[in-house]
C-alpha cells in the first residue's frame, strides 16, 4: 500500500444518495475517515451547504489532506473510487489486467491491444457504464414517479399522470428493461461463474453498481424475469463491508435508508 497513512479523509455524505457506496468503499479499503452527513431538503435536493465543499453542491464529495500538501477535493463516484483504489491499496478491488501466468503481451515495451483479461475489461467498462448509461434512466423514472403525484388539486392530478405514463410507455420502460436484460446476461456469463460482475471476487465495479441496483430493486418489478440480479442485490446487502458502512451512518444519523 502506498505510504498515505497520514492522509485525513473526509466524506460528505447525503442521505438516500450515491455517497453510501463510497462509505462501503472506504470500509473495504479499511481506511480511517471522517463522515459529515447532510439531510435532503423538502424538495429532495441537496442542501446549499454542500456548495461550500464543491461548486455543484452534490454528493458524494471527499477531501484529502496531508501535512505540507495542498488539500484535494474530489467529486463523482467513479473518480473518487478510482483515486482511492490507486492510492490506498485498492488493487484487491481491481481485477488483474492480464491473465495470471501469461504476463503481458509486449511489443517494443508496449502492451498489446486485446491481451487484457475479461475480468479487467468488464471492470473498466462497468465503472463508467453505471453513471453514464444506467443511472440516467433510473433517475428519469424517479422524476416520472414524482410527476405522477404532484402537489396539485385532486381533480386535475390525472393530467400529469397521463403524461408520465405516456413517457414511460413510449421510451422509459423499454430502455430500463433493456438494461436489466443486459445485466442479467452479464451475471450469467461472469468469468469463473461469478457471483460478481467481474468474476469470483468483489470489485470496485460492484460497489459502483450497488446504489442503482438496490434502488431499482425497490422501484422496478424485477420478479422472476431477473433472478440473478435479484440474488445479486441480496448478496450485496449481506456483505460485511456493506453492513459496516450502514452501521457507520447509523452511529451518526440513528438510522439508515438506502433510498
């Protein structure tokens, strides 16, 4: 592990947000860290205090401070995850880039394209697929759920419900289920039979996927169509590191709600 033991890590955590997976990551890396928690406003947005930490006022955000070094502020889950894994012994959460025993294919000292392990290629893809492809549709579904129940008189509530239902029917639902078809197949074809997305070992990509899949399992009817995804979500929530992350929040907030 790189010599960063003197680094003070602070995670700025927001309830019912992506920040919980960073708590899990910190627990998996066995790091000491401070946790500052924030409540959502009545409109469900993050409080303005978070803008004092990062201009966008979103969570997760972390700061890292070392004696004699400039303070670093990081936002975006994938950036935070990759940075912490790189500097704090997170190689256990990153699949090996090249197959064991094969070494790396070299030509003139450079790595050959296409020689990377399937585990590593899956990890690299899923780290960015989570926020880039999957989350936008799930967030849109959350918005449609809000549109269906607006704070307006009862006798006109049917109008936004019709609009939201049409958006779901024409665009949203089929895209969401296309992603779950994809994820079910990814688990079915996982290297060495899984049970994780990148193979037999938990990876940082699984931690990234934890928030959207747990959230989706409570909003999207997965049922019998996606048995591997359902089992995967159950497995995530039983992981010791995940459970420690929940307890960390409960110690401060008194309770924890995933979404």
